C-alpha cells in the first residue's frame, strides 16, 4: 500500500519531500556521493511472517473488529 493511499495526497507529498531533504542534508554534511540504498524503506511485510493468536486478536481489535 502506498503512502498516498494510507495518509492522503498532501501528506504523501510532504513525506517524500522530507525524505529527499534528509538525504540532501546528509550528503552535503558528509561531502559524500549519493547512495540510494541508504534511504530506502521497506513498506511490504514479509510473506513468511507469523503471529500468535493473542497478537491476531489484538490486531483485529485495534482495527475495529469485535472479537468474541
């Protein structure tokens, strides 16, 4: 799920600008070449992730589901 879908278009733009400004600041501060691998964030959870029953119940309740 992209940032735009989760938080709204304006917030997505602000988040992207902030990431770019952070990258530019550190490049200028350290006088080193740009390395895009340092600024990537993983937003997709691994498919092999497993959770306990208690964690699943807690997750469902946080998202508005009634668990009996």
